[in-house]
């Protein structure tokens, strides 16, 4: 294996290699949450809605500001998942068990876990309601409810997942079915889809295509596979530098990409997928498949769609630079549930968490926020079992790269970062409120180059 230190030289290489070694070590779970035994109160200084990456991260940060006893998280799920690794789970490169931990183990110690579902937001009265008929008030509200998977908007789903040959890396219930479909592939069409809605991790629908192609080559099935990527979008990627690199890979590997094609129906019993032509309304095409990977339509959680905090499309309406709500100054949003005009990724949440931390800090002091979020997000485009193009960019869809080399090139080092280092940083730094994205690394590397 090529050592990571061969990629860059000097002190920068030593730092990065050290981080990578940490990332490959077995790390114990976070300290078990101990606040669950306390009686839930009906008022908190900071109330966090959602126990995903944004919610846990912000709760950890707020605990240090106002004290654990003054922070609560509303989250119904028993398990917390590091979802970016599911791309590799669907391709057989990682185990699903490595992606999840008990929710109780990631909630910051002493922070109250309100194990319920939010049913109503009432920002005019500074309170929320839960499905166990509780009313909880707050001084500051952080909304981190994520994004909703709408499989049912595709005719024939989700019941179609009971059949073989079909999977989806976007759900814990279906990601292993992707790997099973890949292993069972014999010959025919392998189809990968991208819906006509916003999605989380917009690179993931094509990552599994590249991994599947690599698997077919490895197992001698490539000549029998017709690989098709049907996307509702008009381009393979939103940033030209990385789109150009991906187009080269698509041509080299003889992959078929069809634009403005949206999956509307799955006939799983017949192994048929139906696509609408978005350029010609009413026109559809039926394609048989030997393997189908479905990226579901997505939307804001239902509780937000009719809430006063939502914009016309149902997303939490926040200032794109401060993450403060546009109408309610004591309400904030982070991550996939917001209308921030950037890709919805865990890397974006990390960067947003640092900005939101600063925003809330100054607002608590009755000052005006000055630290601004530039839209940073990252998408490690997995192009094989040992290669990644690390796409990093901002609101302007301009590259905002961390490392002092051309990140549009496929690299082993970036694959190792995706597969090993980033999960370590997620569980042990980000969720504890100590990782605000790679801005400090970017400064370190580029100062070292000057």
C-alpha cells in the first residue's frame, strides 16, 4: 500500500499521517449519556431538535456555554448512524455494524435526552410540542431535524425492496440489499438513479456506480454489465473542475449517463424501472434491470413543512452567513433541514457548527454576528475501492480545497481519509464539538507553502 506520507512532504505529511493512524485505531464509544434518568423539565436555555450529526454537535458546543443541565435534545431514535460510510457498506467495503452506535452513547454527558418526536413548532411562544403530549419551552432553539426520505413517492416503493436485485444506500434498511444485488449480478443493465429533488450527499448516487463498475471488473463481470446513470440533473456535478474529471472517468470506463431522467416507478416483480423525461413532460421509458440502486426523492421533515420557521419550500429559513433564522432571532438552523444554498453533507454540517457556535455566542451577549459561513461543503467522490476525488467548494460552486495538490485527481490518500480518518474525526471530535471542518488544516498547509 502506498504510504500517505508519499503524497505530501515535510511537517504537513507527518501531521496528516498521524491523524490517519489515529483514524485506523479502534476507539471506544463516547461516554455514556447519564441524563436520561433525570426527570425532563419543561424549559431549557437551549433546546436542540434532532439527534443527528448537527444536533449532537451543537448540543456538545452549547453544553460548554450554558452548562449541560440547561441543554436538551429531542430525538426519538435509539441509534445514531454515521451515514457517509454507507456508500462503502453498499459496495461491500465496510460493515453496516461499524456505522451505528446507541444514541445514548453520543448525547453529551449530562445533556437531557427527550426521547420523543417533535410534532409542532410554535416559535411565537418559544415552545415546541412532542408526540407524548409534552410542551417544552426554550430561550434558544436549534433546529437540526435533517431531511426526509420519500421512497413512497416512487410507485412500487418501498414494498419493492422485498424483491431481489434492488437496493438503496440511503437507508439502514436497504443499504445491505445494494451489496447483495451487486454480488448477485449476472448480466444486463445496472441502473443508478438521482431524483428530481434536493438530496443529501448529492455525490453518493454516482459513487456507488463507480464502485459497482470496479466490482464488476474485479469479478470478471464487466463485459456483461451495461452501466447506466439516469439523473434528473443536467450535469454530472455542480462544480466544473470536478465535473470535468468525472466526465473523463465516465468515458474511460464506458458508463452511460442520461440527463433529465427521473425515476417514477419500480416494477420489482418484473425487474423494470420507469423513467420520465423531464424535458418532455408525459414521455416515459421502461428499462429492465439486473441491478437497481435507488436514490429516493427527499424533502423537509413533515413537521417543518407547515411550520412558521419554514420558507415556501418547507426548509428552515436561515441567513446563509450566520445560520440565524430570518424572522425569529432566537431560532437557528443547521444541516440538511435548512435552505442554505449548498450541498447537504456531514462536512457542511461540521463547518456550519463552528459558525453557528460563534453566532449564538455573540447573540447571547446581545451583539451582532460577524463570523460568516462561506458555504463550505465537501464531497469525497469515491471512484473505486482505493481512489477518491475530494471535491471541496463554496456557495459560488468554486473549489475551496484543503490540500496543496490538485484534488480533482483520483488519490489513494483521499480514499484512506474517507474510509478511515473521517469516521474517527466524526465520532471522536465532531460529535464532541471539537471539529469545525478543515479550515485550520487549509491554513496550515497553505501557510506552509508560502
